[in-house]
């Protein structure tokens, strides 16, 4: 038994709050992936192992299981730090910004790149606490600069906003091409 | 050789390349000077924009950012004890104590001088090495490239001392991610779960942007606001830069380690800095001053990290094997333009390779001149509030992802990887092995399949001299890593050791 504990000590590492949640989560994900491997990757008859379509996914999954297992043991064996729930809540807070990003992605083809970018910069800026006139101006200038560099200058491939089709004839195609 | 060098210089004398050099080098300094951005984020965002450029233009832009960000990164490291890029962390050990002693200008000058010295040294070494590489590279067939990629994976794991298990599981995750989609030989589906959008696989750029850029935006936005303050410096920067010549031996040793470590896939700046710093300390007349504001320590650290970018291009150009995340991203620029890095590139397009090296020299000259006059200007950038910066990165990330193929699904996937990257970064776990797992996993799969027809038994892997050497290197590294881990534990079983 002493040998087992000594072996576990080999894998002890400094832990951070939330480490265990991630280590267990990653290992469970690896197990799940390993369970669906036979359905999600083919092993064809009369083919050498190294040329099988399922060979490299299996290598990846095996590494995830092996190293993920060791990582989980190491985490379990490390001294516990308080603050796990608080850390997980911080991870959850990032979902709010995923929401902002998704709304932005969906709004670009509808209202156009320039209006969507200015709106995101100003609204997200306000949400993050930048409410002074100077901060709002900085947000607008930043958004306009990004559009001018990437869309107007570099002509990066982005869709023209559907809203632009309601613009007067004289500026419609100009807006669609540049903003 | 001289003729090829002139031909290479001719490639550089195009206005697009010159503009790319200026934007890349000055942009890289600015990006490096802002703590929380870093070259990986910038390169990930700019990558899709470079696809429409000529290969040399796109690559010099990205190389400019890669090669110059460390100059900028030393500024906040020295002035406010916060490294601008991860590889400037060691610079804080001696740079910040010098600032506290009222020697900020001297510290900045030494850092810039050491960076410039090592960058030029590394490029000159590589230009001299190129003819040798042109002879050696063709000796790498499919099985040798497979083994070199495998060596890269092993080194990436082993180099994460203290986090080997985490690095291993992340590399495995990367290998799994690269296999998703339709497999190109037998046309079978792998891990698509019947979803049509997964048939073409996960785009490397989407994953990179999620893991590096979007995750960094989330990290900055969920954390409390900070707007670091830094005081201006005054005096002659030129004189301070020249002082590095008083530490030639330290700078030369650091540059040597930088070149050597940069050439080995998966090792990179941190190991080079560690070796350079410990060697400088060992041979110093005043080893006790290291970590307390030693000019030698500062030169050792900065010379080692800035020699790496040029050297890191060696495995990428000669074998098509990237050694770290930034060169992995650059690999996609090659592929987009149908320029296949590998043995043939050194044989058939040596002028292209030299052009990249000359570009590195020019960009370092631009950067050092810019740094002489711009340090006080750059101090304003350090003061940009972090959450505002996060918002900016989120907006810029969109351009990179959406412009790839105008796909909202790509944006969702990147956002998913952004959340995953946020968790990994907050837990201080390594992200880079995921990217290298994806890139090297793909190389290993393609090359092993190509070599399979000539491999009947495992012994065939050691039937050729280079493949035999690579197998021996892999075995020795694995055995040594296991031995070191076990020895550390035997010496102090109560100490916190490696996962």
C-alpha cells in the first residue's frame, strides 16, 4: 500500500481552484469519445493497422485517456484549494460574451459590418463599464478603424448587410463594397 | 551562394513586401508592448487576411510580428514588471529591479541591444547553414518526416516540465481534432456524428482563433479591470543600446542557445532562456546579483529569446514541420499558396528561403531604429484598459474567422474553443500542444501512410541512417524524461512534482 501512495506522490502537482472539475471533465470526455470510437471511425478489413481510417483517431483518444488519466490522478492527489465553485462560475461568465459574439455574427449579414461593429463596440463597452464620453468615442473610433482597415482597405471577404439595399442608389453599391 | 542572395534581395525590393515589413515589424512591437495580446493572437487574427497576398508578402508580415513582438514585450516587463509576451517573463527578473534602481533607460537599452544582436546573429548563422540544409533535407523521405514529426510531439510533451501529462492529453486532443471529417483515402467519416458541417473537418485557423484570440478576449473581459501605469524614460537610448557590446560573451552564448533550441521542434524560447540564464550566472563574476537587477541576466534572457524566430523557421522550411504554435500558423500560409515547405523548397527555391532570412534582418533594423525613438510613445499603449482590449480582440477575431468562408458555424465553433481556451488558460494548462497535435498529427498520418508500402516490420524504421538516428533520439528522450521524473521524486518524494 505504501508503494501505491509513493507512486501517487510521483504525480502530485500544484493545483488551482477548478482544476479537479476540468481534469475529471476531460477524462470523462476521453472515455465518452473512446466508447463511440468504433461507431465514429472505421477499421476496414484487409488493411494494415497504420493505414486504417480509425488508426489516428484511436491514437489521439489513447493519448487523451492515458495522459488525461495521469493528470486526473495527479489532481486528485494534490492538496485541495478553496474556490472551486467560484472558478466554475467565472468560466460560466464567459458564456455571456459568447452570446454577445453570436449576436454580432448574426447581425453583420443583416445590418452590415460597419453598423454592427460600431453597435457592438459601444454596447459592449457600456456593459464593461466604459460609460464616459471619451470611452464611448474611443469605442466608436476603434470600430470605424477596424472596418476601414479590413473591409475598405484590405477588402476582406465579408457579406454586405441586407439593410444596405434600402440605401439610395448613389451610395448603395459604395456602402456594400466598402462598409 | 552570392548570386542566390542577390536574387533573394530582388524579391524583397517590391513595394508590397516593403510595406508588409514595416507594418509587420512596427505592428509587432506595438502588439508585444500591450500585455495581454501577444503575437499568437495577432497572427491568428491576421492569418486569413494574408491568404490573398503573395506568399512572401504574407509571410514577411507574419514574420515581422513574430520577430519584433519580443522587443515590444520587454518594455512592460522592464517598466511595470508585467511581460508583454510570455517569453519576456524572465526579463522581469532583472529588468524591473533595474527600473526600481532608477536604471530603466539602461535596462531598456540592454534589452533592445541584446535582442538585436541575437536576431542578426541567428539569421547570419542560418544563411551560412542553408547550403548544408539543402544537402541534408533531401535525405528526409516520408518515414523520416513522420519520425521527425513524432519527435516533435514527444518534445512538446517533454518540454512542458511539470505539466507533461497535461501537455500529453492536449496533444492527443489535437490529434483527434485533426482527424475529424471525411478521411481522404477511403472516404470514410470520422467523428462527424452525421453532421454535414463536420464533413470537411475542423479548420485549423478556426481552432487557432478560438484557442488564442477569442479565449484571450474572454480572459480579459471576465477578469477585473486593470490599467497599469508606467513612467516615461529620458536620456540617450542609443548609448544604452551600445552598452550591450560590453556583454558580448553573454549575448553570444544566449544567441547560440536560441539558435540551437529554436531549431529543435517543440522546445523553443523557454528552454533557450533557461540554459542561457543559468550559463551566464554560472560564469558570472557576480552571480548573486542575478534576479536582483543584473545587466548580464537581462542580456542572457533577451538574447536567447530573440534568436529563436529565425531558427524556428528551419524545421518549418526544411521539413515542413512547425516547432511551435506561431510557425504552425505560418504553415497554412504556405499551403494556401501551394508552396510546399520541405526538402524540395531548399533544393529548388533557395532564393525564397534566403528572401525570408533577409526580411528578418531588415525587420530587425527597422525595429531597433523604431525602438530608439518610440519607447515613450509605446508607454501609452501599456495603459490601455484590459477589458477594453478584450472587446477589441473579440471584434478583430470576427474578421479572421468569418472571412475564411463566411460561415456563422465557424464563428460558433471558434467561440466554443474560446471558452475551452479560457478554462485552460485560467488553470495555467498548456494550449500550444493542441495546435501542434493538430498540425503534426496530420503530417504523421499523411507521411506514415505514404511510407506504409515500404514498411513491413517495425525494424524498417531503423533501416536507414537518418530514421535510425531519429528513433534513437525519440527513445533516449522518452527514457531520459522518465528517469528525470523518477529521480526528482526519489530525491524529494514530498515535493510537488510533475503531472
